[in-house]
C-alpha cells in the first residue's frame, strides 16, 4: 500500500509509532491526526505493521485496512472511508512511524505524533525535534463538530446549520486544544482553550483561567501556573533562543515577566520583567546583566520604589564568591 507521506525510509527502527485517525480536507491537506495510544520504541505491533506495509524504517505514514484498524483501534472504522459531505472532509485510519525523534518532522502526521508524545508525557519538553513544525501544519478552523478547512468555511457553516448543527468555532490556528486529543491524569485546567496540544503537564499541575501553556512547554512536577498577567519569554518570536526553566518553590508575581532561568526558591516581584539584558544591582553595589544570574537559586528580583533601580537580593547567596565566578573568563 502506498504511504500517505512521501518521506523516504532511512533506518530499520522506529523511535515512536502510533495508530490513529486522520482528517483530510477536500484538497488533501491533513487537518489533524489523533493518536489515542502513542508508543515509544519498536514494539511487536510496530514490527508487524511495518512488515505488512513494507516499511523499511525512518518516518512515514500509511493508511490502514479495515482489518488492521479493527485490530489496533478496537473499533470498526468502515464509516471512516465515507466522505463527510457537511464538513467536506474525509477520514482514514493510519499508522505513523518515526525513525528518530532527533530528526526533524517530515509531515503533518509526524508533527501530530510528536505533539501527542509530549501531552501523553512520554517525552519531556524539548525532548524531540520540532524544527519546521509551523511550515508542516496548516491553519484549521477548530469547531465543536470537528476540524474544518479555512477555505470555504462559511459555506461549510451554512451546510452544518441547515442540517441542524449549531456550530461553535473554538479558534483558527495550526494547533488544537490539548484536551480534545489528550486528557492527562492528575491535572486541573480551568479553561481548555489556554492549553495547546503538545503541552506537557505533570501530575499535580493546575492551570487557572488566565494561565496558558504552549506546545513543547509545561511542568515536570506539581505546580500552579504563574501569577495573573505574568509571562515567560518563549523562543518562537525569534528574539530569544534560550529555553527558560523555573525551579522548585518559585513565584512570579502578577504582571511579572521572565527572560532568564530560575533555580529554586526564587521570586520575581509583581510588575517586574527580567530579561537577559536587564541591568540589576546586587547587594554589594555591582551592576550586572540578569543573564549572569540565570539558573541561580534563592534570588529575589524587585524594583526599588524610590529610585526605580532593579535590584536582586538574597539571604543565602555569597555575593562576593558569586561575582568572582561571574567575571571569570577562563
């Protein structure tokens, strides 16, 4: 059977694989692929399907027969082969193989599998290559009746309404809501619209109404989202290439911002935005860039209400020895 993707196989093992259901627009674009049970490693099931599809390795996606889909999805997918005349889409059961998660994704199926691996907590944030993901995914109208193509959507809405379907549009984006594909155990999400597929939320995580978690980001332990209106600088805008991490017991105050990493037990005062180039004054009077303090523990960043100077304080840090280390160039 011909592969759905044109990716050429390059190895004999799969770093990840999954069976899922893909949705295609009438033009053949992949609108989404849902993988209910993604798997890391080359299992017996992967070897069997790879042999049945003459898959030599690498990254590729193949359409499944009715029997194969029944074996792996445990449901009869005969109706999937029928076109949805209201949404003008078709669906198909597929199997996707990824040869090496360090390699860049090759198509939309590959991207969706990697996003599922993250939200299923099988891969940690930045644990797989997502280079080029924006160019491989297409904008989709995400609705309560399923993904729809952007092109001609008003006619799609008309067909659905005439057929008696109330249509709610959740958004127009390349990434869907996580909870429509993955519901991880042990988490609270107050507003599902604010967590994208590909977010990694560990057990004990709470995302309140104003919290937001992007794909390839998340938590590695019990935590609550940062203070209201505060933000953590990402790498997507092109102005920051450093991955920001926050240690245990930290607090970002309301409307605060962070562009450096924090160790444990750090606090950013409400209203302070600490970028890598922000000049901060240490208790011994030195003025340093905040980036030189990245990753340090037990720090309090605040703005002096009298002078407006950004200060960093600590009850535990030996500033003399810390500054000596900061200014060493060898």
